[in-house]
């Protein structure tokens, strides 16, 4: 049964002027390393990660708060390079309340020109 669906779209240029401090506060070390490995498209990767976080929060029916921090939701890549969500902390608590311990979280990310979009579906198994 589908418990939550979230979608977000963001303009990638908004990440061009972010300071290193702000990026380190928002994104995980692995996300920054992944983005910096492709210097020509660094802001595009950051936009993808941001859209994924926002879509996940919408699917959870919440937002960033005292209980859910920026680092609670991050994007990792499997051995084939496919993006997946890593959910921890307060976000994981909300996920368990919604869908139980066996929740299945699906992520799709796309980008075109100056825009990135992500969709998250949470399924209760």
C-alpha cells in the first residue's frame, strides 16, 4: 500500500553562490564528494540531492524541524550508480510510524537544463 508520495523541482543555479560552510551544513560528506567529482555539474548534483530531500519530506508529510535535520535524509548510490535515499534520525522515526519497519522507499531523480526534479514514493509492505 502506498503511504506517501512527494515531488519537488528546483533550479540548479541557486546552488552556485552557496558558501562551502552552507553546503557542508546541508549536504553530507558523501554527497559533496559525489558533486565535486564532476566539477562542471557540481550545482546540478546538489540540486538533485536537494530535490530528493524535499520530495522525501513531502512523502513523509513533514518538513525540516527540531526533530528532522538536514542530515537525516541523504542520497547515496548503489553499486550500479542508481540513487537511493538514506533515512536516519527523526526522519526514520516518522517513516516507521507511517509505514512500519518494512517500509520501501523509492526515489527517482531527473534533470533537464537548469532544473532538477525528484519523486519519492513510500510503500508499506
